[in-house]
C-alpha cells in the first residue's frame, strides 16, 4: 500500500511538471487540494526522498512511563505466561497492584507498552484448567438467556461517534442493536428499548464493564443495570474476568455486525445510524438462516417454539435515580486461581482449597443479603452480604 501511494505522489508531480493543472491532477487521483500542495511543497524542498511518508512521532515524550516500570511489566508478563496464566494488560495490572508497584500505569498505557515491546501475542487456544467444568447457562427456550455487549466507540464521517448495545437471544438467534451517541451511561434506556423489541429474559449475561455492574469503588452498590434488571425480574449474570469467549455468541455477532453493517452502510448522522441499525436488525432476524437453527431464520425459530415472550409493561423506562431493589438475584462466575481469592467487582473473598482452579458460581440474594457459592452445582459456602 505504501509503494502505491509513493508512486501516486511521484506521478502527480511528474504530471505537474508537464504542465497539467493541479485541480485536474488531484481530482483524477481522488485526492484533495490540500494533499496535492502538501506533496508539491515536499517536491520543491530538494529532498531526494520527498515522496516518502514521515513519522509523526514526537522526538521527546516527557510523560512516557519510566524504563524501570517497563522492565517490571515485561518481567511480569513473562512470569504469567510461563505459569500458563492470563498475561494480558489487565492481568499484569492486577499483579503489579498486588505487588504495590508505583507509579502504576493506566490500562491503556499498559497496552501501549506491551504493543511497543511486541508482547501482545495471543495464547494458542483457550485457557481451560484440566478437569474444570464451566457453569454455563442453558438456553432451553426463547427468552431464557440473552447475551449483551457494547461495541464502540465507532466513528463515522464528519466525526460522529456512537456506541451500540448488541443483544442476542441464545435460543433463537434474534438480535437487537441499540445505538447511541450519548455514551454508555444511557445503558438503562438502551436496555429498555432492547426489551421492547426482543422481550425480557430470565438471565441477562454480560461482561465485567463497570457500566454493567456499577462502580469498582462500591462493589455492593448495585449499578443501574443491576437495579433495572432486578426491578423487572431479570437476573444479571457476569462472566469470568478476562474470558470474553464466555459471551461468545454476542462476540461473534459483533464481528458480523461490523462486517455487514458498520463496514458497508454509509451513515453521517445520528438519525441515519438509528434508522439503518433498525433495518439491519429486522433483516437479520427475518432473513438470516443459521445451521444451529436447522436452516430457519431467528423469527421462524421463535414462531416454531410457540413461546410467549415477556415484555415491559410501559413504553418509557423508569426514571433515574433507580431505587434500590428489595428482592431478586444476580450472579457472578469466577475462576479461582492459586491465591484462592474470589473477586466480585474488586472485593475479594477467601475460598477453600477445593475451589482452586475451579469455576465458582456466586449468587447474591438481595432479599436475604446473602452470598451463596456453588461448585459444580453443590453449595460450597454461604456468607452474609450486606448491600449498600
């Protein structure tokens, strides 16, 4: 690609030398006036390599992480990798925090350091401890389990930025794509609009983004999504940390959405994003046929099930602030490592030895203020869990 661009620049200047008008040159090449005169200035500079691109990286970066911290990060990444544990930016950051390393870089800075040192390679295959069984939710019928995930920020022409809350009904493959330019803070309104079209599930499975559970500083505070779900009889379920494939159905759909929608549909305004998103959703649900559905479309699968879905009783979502629920359940799935710690939104609980390298299903009973811990479906322990 670089050689082709260099050739275009050289050809443009050659045509200019032969007397061709600048406008005719840059229009024929599909370039702008600014592009042409930028390279004309470089051409006239006398530099023999004027047509080559130049790095925009600054010569001096005073805010760059100290070299000593980078070395600690590289050593920690190698240590985690050799122990066959997760060795990405988040895992390294947790380890450095446990070791009281200062100054502690941000997650984005950690990612840049790993990329700069070519340490972002992925493990071949998923990390599955031997003998470990995963407590996956069973989607026995439509509305049993939904998987939801945010995609974004996505950028369109004219600088428009938006997010999309994508949700999949696991039993039927029906999707709902709810875009917003307001950011993730509108998760209550977006989820309510999703339920108006998709129906309300028994379980809503999501990852561990703070927008879903609340606040890392207040792990028992129950964020907006948890409060909305419990008020409507929906049980949120949070997948293990750093295991996005546990939400694999919606993750795969997100790739499909990027390819078939975001990468193909031309949109320049919020109104166009909303309109085209709804068109894509309806086309997917009514026309797309899946092997796992035996060749049926999602809507055909729903009709064949003869299942009655449950929808919100009102069109408008509850107004904030949402009140603290008095009943209901929400669940957290975690893999217990050798440190025998269960991490629930930043709060850690000690676990018995038999839980090491096993997945624990943790259920918070809001009415009883109780945390119940299950291993392979068997109650392992119960603790008081006072919600704030």
